[in-house]
C-alpha cells in the first residue's frame, strides 16, 4: 500500500502544530466518533483508537480487534491497548513524552473525554481548526474517489427510477436507492445522514426525510442522495415526476437550473464564496422567488457530507485549488412544492470540473 499521502499529511500537520506551539497532538476515536479525521491522518479506519503525533513520532493506539487491520492500513508505529480504557493507554504513551500540553480537537470530543485528559495531568490546547484546514484540500486520490462515489450513486439513481412508480412510498424509494448504491459497488449511502426523498407538497421541505407518503400521479419528487466509496462521499440532488410535469414545475426547474449553471461557471480559485452564492441568488430573485431560496448555495464535501468551505451569504471563505464543493440552489413554496438541483465540483487552476456530471441534471419522469 502507498503510504505517501498519509506521510505528507502528517508533515503538513506538524508544520501547523509548530505554528501554534503545540508539541503533541492527540486524536482519539471512541465508538466511531471522528473516525474520519483519524482515517485521513493515519490511514486506519476503525471505530476505536488514537493517533499521537509529535515532531518525530507517529503512534497509533488500538485494541486487539484492529491490530491486524491497522498494520495493513497505516505506517504509524502501533501500540496495542491492553485492556482498560483507551484513555489510560494514551496516558501511558504520553507519560515518557512529558508534553507540557497536548493538542485536542475540543469541538470533536465530549466534555467527559476532555476532563479525562485533565485528570491525567495533561493540559490541552484547542486544535479544532487544524485537521479541517488540511482535509479541505483534496489530492488526486481523493478527487478520484469522490468522482467514483458520484458515478456509482448516479447509476443507482437510474436503477431506482426504473424500479419505482405510482404507489411506492418515499421510504421504499429511499431503501431501494440505498440497495442499488450497494449493488453498484459502493459502501452505502451517507451513513449518519438519511437521504432526502420529498414528494408532492412535501418537496417544499429542503430537508424532507422520507415518510410513508405514496407517490401519486402528477407528483414531483426531490431526491438528495449520495454514495460512499473508499471512505469518500458524493452529494447529488435530482427531481423526477410521476407522469408528465406541469407547467409551474417546468418553470421552477428551469429557473433553478439557470441559477446552478451560472454559479458553476463562476467557480475558480480566489473567488469569494459569498459572491458565488450571490450570483445564483440573483437569478432566483430576478425570477420572482428570492425569498423561496432559504439556504446557502453549497458546502465542502469529502469524508463528511458537510466540510469547509461554505458557499453562503454569510461565508468569509474564498475558493482554493483542491476544494470540492456542492452547488445546490433551490426554490421552496410551502403548500405547493419545491425543486433543488445539486452537483459536486472540484476547484482547479483553470476553474472547476463537475464530478457528478455522469447524471444529467434534467427533470426525470417515471
């Protein structure tokens, strides 16, 4: 296995640690919480463990269930947890290092875990911003995995459409889509996030979770979905009708599509995320539905569904090479319905490339 990307990430992290006078960073994962950052940094993908990074050492602690797996997945020096709690083994490893303080991601650990480190006698400094800043910039391998996740999700969506029809419930469609995603070779959907499947008037709910509502002739359905492949996620939204689309839906879908295409055409390094959002929002405002676009234009994407940067009216971010962002304008009218169109883009030196382009952004019909 090529451990080059992992080693490069550790070196970049060490430079960031040095800049804030953080001699040792500790990254614990308990019951799967924050596995994404541990995987990104060490290559190890388990539900229990901890990475300890110093200027000269890379240490990975895990229990007997994962030792063989960790040996295959990570170049870190392994320490096996010998019974007891993970925190106690971390303390044993830290003791000879005698750090004056340790770096912890305060935003990603519980208060109880924070207090456990204090009880061990290791005061901490917050390093919550370090890993997100590294994870934001995707390398070629990560980009390839997200493209593959998008391709497999797209294939699954078309298969699910072919197997659906009038009378199917939102939950049944969501389950069928998840099944097809796995059948197409992906690990599954988003895991911690449920797909959005909202039909009829419920499509006015931007985050409409699937219910027992059955599709009816004349409905349109908004589906926000994605796949995980190699640990990385895609995030796509498409709309379909049960029978022919009515004129209002065609109007709104066209308007949202124009807002999406304009924003996507502007994506490039150095552009303000707020400016991208504003461009799409102006199209929808000019169409008379400004107040019906109730969320930000998009967000970063990677090991988690929502990462940096954010494309919104309140964002202070600027696009950078290696960012992968969603563009997802929408219009939602309570009591009538809504539409959203979403694709995934990687920012390059010359602009942006669509990673989810294998699935047309058109309005589908079943």
